[in-house]
């Protein structure tokens, strides 16, 4: 789970279906943010339109993570919202 110090920087969006979609390794990242491996819990940052981490990344996870090293799939855990300020 992502850690944070100040919760006021985050919005909880319990009905946003974008957080429920499962993504394949190497797919273009739909939203910049933190993605969590649904198999082992490892988290990785990925930038919009860049490929999500490849499948081989899970076999390299630290042994301190959950031991379930099944099929790698990514799920959005925290989305980065980009705001353009008009000065």
C-alpha cells in the first residue's frame, strides 16, 4: 500500500472503476501513478502511455513481500492527477 504523510493530498474515489481494471505487463499505462501487482503486492510507478513493468519484474521481488508469485497483473493503486495552471 502506498505510504503518505499528509492525507489531505489524496481524494478517495470509491466508485471510480479505473481502480478495478486489471492490466497486463507491458501494456501502455492508462494513468500515471502507482500500480500494484495483484499476485505479490509489489508496487511500481508507471507514467501514462509508457509500458507497465514487464512480467519478469515479479521474479525479482524481495522475499519480504507475500510469497504468492503467480501471474503478474497490475492494478492502479494511486493515480497522479496532472493540473495545468493558467497564470
